[in-house]
């Protein structure tokens, strides 16, 4: 399950869901690609069995990521790849594997990308200040209010409790294709995502071919949110 939806920007009640799943004998893998960016993560308190995230979402080099798992589960699981470094002993009768985590790390690792992960995590941690958190909340409130006021615009992911929303906004505008809006915004210096967000079943659920998504990072400001709304209105007016 996703800790935070990459499309709706909704923070899911992961601890509650994990507890329920464990009571039914189920293991839980949490997709933390968005969660690790926007919140502090304590896998022990969460009690998830697995937690995974991609490094580039938190400003490391592409091609690197993290998979956390409870040690007893990793020891039970067989390796999914063979190669150097994951072998304990090899003979004609038997093969043993190295202790975890090397048991799952066959061959040469991403020696260029992995060293970028630690400073990326440290940088992200440095941005988790009360001042930045306050501005992120202000941006979230501002964006929801402004987007809601635009005629023909539908926001996907508007929670009853705004504290469950990260500053990520997906929406569709009647009479303006999401790809056209993205191209025009790009010319104004704004990078957004358009399309199905790797979530085609969710697009079907809402009856749309795609959405436009804007995501605010911890270093973005309210002034930049205001600039976004200004440019979005210009783009919509150009297409209608």
C-alpha cells in the first residue's frame, strides 16, 4: 500500500491498516516514495514488514533506492538473483548464501548512485523544520482554495481533514487538455506532470484520460504557489 498517494496527495492511515492486516495474518509492504519526502518515517513504530522508496524522489541520483524489511522475513526469503557477493559457500552438493542484506545484493552495486543517497536523506532531514512545515501547510491551504475557485476545474484528492494532504495537487480542467496545459506552463518556467501518473485504474475510477499534477517541494514558497495560479489561469484562458 502507498503511504501517500502519488496522485491524490492523501496521507493514508498506514499504522491502522498495518495493524488490521497483521490481525488477519497478512504481511504489509509500504510504498514510501512520497511518504519519505514529506514526513519523518519510523518503520519500527509503523510496524510495517517492508518499506520501499526510490532515491530520486528525495534528491539522490536516479537508479538507487531502499528496501527495508524485518530481518526474520529476509532470512526466510530465498535470493531472487545469483552472482558475486551474495554467496556464502559453493560446492557440488550445496550452496549457502551470505547473511542479509548481502544475500540479496548480487553483482556490482550502483557504486555511482548509492553514495548520493546518504547526503540526500540528510538534506531532506534538514528541511523538516517548523518554519518550512508551516509554509507547506499554508501552500496546501492556499492551493486548495484557489484551485476550487476556478470554474470547470476538478480537484482529485480533497480530504475532509487538510492535515492528511501533502502539497501535491492533481486536477482536470474542462475544455483544456492536461497535456496542452503542461506544455504552456513549461514555457512559463513551471514543471508539472501530465497524463495517467502510472495509475491508469485510478484514472478509470474518476472517468478521465489523464490529469495535471503540480507538486511542491520543501524549498518551494507561497510566492511560487501564487505564480503558479497566475500562470495556470493564463494557460486555461489561452485554451478556452
